[in-house]
């Protein structure tokens, strides 16, 4: 039976899941839109960041907020090194070469994490203040899910302001729209690529840590959720922050509801809808046609 409380609970759960998808996927959308690089290793950076966050909290006693910041910075730094040493060599290569390289990188990181940490799912030490439930008036709901929604809103507003109201954001938009023209205006594309790639990977790490309690965290994370990240980017449109945000919310709510009422086939329904959508609008719901 559908009641107001049930509907509100499903919406809150779906929006919380959608916020995690957004935080991880927005970096993939921007880097793919800017670089034109098929980066299937993006989920591996989310996994790597999640492991860094969980392990420094559990083994070193680092606080939750500090661990999130450390995971962001370390993953961004590692990804910039990888981008300069490896990714930059394949920017002019074909899509098949890029796919094979990034999939190979995924398997290397999965094997490395399995050897160093183990294949088990990693429990996330959630701060006491974020445990339990919170009274919202209409219903009581998980405090951590409400926290994820609040963090997601802050991040989407911050990213929108950063990309739409700063000089660096203008450079990224210019490079996405016309790379050659941006280069002719004096924009250092190599530096822009490195910074944007690092930031996108750092965002993935942040999403991996925040969503670890929600999605779980094990060495197969990079492959397990890769399809969802790609669906979000495809539906939202490359380089569109607003598009990725709304696509994440839609897919998060659909996935949450379908898993509740169609646990055996709910994910298949999302795949079918995505295929039909891309046949209708190859650029995604919010992307621009070329």
C-alpha cells in the first residue's frame, strides 16, 4: 500500500543514492567532455579514494571530515601523475586503445587492492552523529541519508558556481566547446587537462568514501558500478553538471524503487530505458546535439 510516508521514504532513499551517483559521475562527465577520452577507469579512482578514506579512519584514527579531504587530495594527486605519465600518451589514440588501456588499469588497481587489503567488503566507521535516524516531521529517516542529500546539494551548487562564475570554469567550457579555439586564445590545455582530471578523480574518491556505507566497498567496486556511472553520464550529457545531477536523481530514484518492488529485474528495466533514450537522443536528455 502506498502512503505518504512510504512515498517520501522511497524518494529520500532514491535521492540519497542519486547524490552518490552524482558526486562520482560528475568528474567523469567533465573529463570525458573536455578530453574526449574514454576513461573506463573512473570507477577505479572512486574505489581507490574509498579505500584511502576507510583505511585512514580505521587504522590511523583520522576523523571523518579529515579522511574525506585526505582521500580527495591523495586520489587527485595520484590521478594527475597517472594522467601525465600514461593518459596523455593516448589522447590522440583511437577509442579502442583508450578502452583497452583504462580497462587494463582497472584490473591492475583491483589486483593491487586485493593483494594489499584483501577481497573482503570494507565496513565504514560512520561518526556517531550521523548514525541513527532523524525526525523530519512527516517521518523519521536515516540521518546518514539526509547527510548525503545535504552534501550533494552543497557540492552541486559549488560546482555550478565554480564552472559558471569563475575564470577557470570559463576555460573548461571553452575547451569543451572548441579545443583549437581555446588553444589559440592562449589557454594551456595540458595544464587544464591535468587539473580537471585530478579534480574529477578527487570527486570520484569523495563519492567512493561517502557512498561506501550505501553501496559497499570491495575490490570489485570499480567494475560493479561502472555501468551506472556511464549511464548517468550518457543520460545527463557530456560536460553538463546540471544534466548529470538530474540524471543521477532520476536513476537513483528509479533504481531504489525498482529494487524494492522488482528486486529480480529492476536493473534490467533501467538498462532498457537507457537504450531507448539514447536511440531517441544520442546526446542525452540534457546534452547538446553536435
